C-alpha cells in the first residue's frame, strides 16, 4: 500500500510537470494565511499581460535566479512589469517582475503538504532502510515489532529536525526608546498546530497557521535577542486528531496485529 501511494504521488507530480505546471514549497511566513509556511503551491505558467492585480505569482528574482519567491501582485508599472509584495511585508519587493522572471500564477495552495514534500526523501529512504535491515538482521519473531518501532522513531526524528508542528516567527520588534529592554514583537505562527505564544509578563496569544499577533517581549541583557516561547494549544477536533495520530501505532497493532513470523503451530 505504501509503495502504491508513493508511485501514485510520483506519477501525479510527473503529470503536472509534463503539462507545463510547476510547484514550490513555502518556507517563509511573508504570505501570512494566504500561503503559510509548509504550503505546497501549484503554479501554472502565464504571460505577464494576463496576470491581474491581487493574483499570487511565483517568480525568480533577477539578482537571485536560483531562488523562487511567491508573493501577491500589488501594482503594474508603465512597462507592464509587475510589482509584488508579501501579505505580511511592509513594502513591495525591490525589483519588478518581467516575463523573463515570471514562473507563473499560483493556481492552488495545499496547506501542510509542503512539509510532506520536504520530509518525503528522508521518510521513504528511512523506511526502505528499516525494511531491508530488519529483514536481514532481525529474527522473524521480532521483525514486525522492530519495523513498527523503527518507523515511529523515524517519524519522530524527522519531525524534530524539520519542526513542522509549532514554530513561532518574530517578524519585527518595535520599541519606544532605542535602549529600552521592553518592546512589542509581531509574531506569526509557522507551525501546523494551533499554538499559544507567550511573551513578557506571561502575556499570550492563541494563533493558528499563518496568523499574526502582537506581544510584549523583553531583553534579559543589553544587546541580547528578544524571544517568545510557544507550545501546542489543542482543543476539540484538533485534540482528538493529534491523540489519534499518537495512538496510531498502538491502534494498528491492536486491531490489525503484527505480521506473523511464518511458523505454524499445532494444538
């Protein structure tokens, strides 16, 4: 089943590319709730003249041609070039977007799927390594147990490295005085789970993916960075969904059971 899912996903991605489409994974929070961190955006090639104000486009900055930027069109100049800006940015991007820079117009935003795209190589290769090594090194009696535990450990380590669940990002800090230790930070949630972000004096804000909040922050010493802390804040369906995900290995082994070792017994 897992192999079939991988083949289906690769086939769909190949078909999209062959049809002229592109895709990109959002890695910064500049687009806020429209395309938060971890979003997979599907991009369809387009002519600059056909792009409308308010469209979200993906382009390659002429000074950084190896990078992709996905921002919203806010204006068009006399030469027909586009001026774009992130929804959470305070000013437009420094360079206009011409036909040679434009990759295309975003036709779909799939929230969270970008994290799967980033994690897929590690998860697939890790799972294949677990299956091969357990098949060669582990006795049949313990093979299924090792595979279940190894898969859980693989997912946990991948999540620890990528940190897709809870990730507050400070967009900017404003202070009333240059030497002040207390300031106000603009924070955006870049994690998949609803989060509670805590600033100075235990002031907090509950935010979801792509949402912003303003919180007081304090510097512990002159010149030290101002930080916030965050944790998952789960209620209702979110709490149920996360609980089921955590219990998935137990539920699987309890209902389906572990694979037999191939030996039969007689009563």
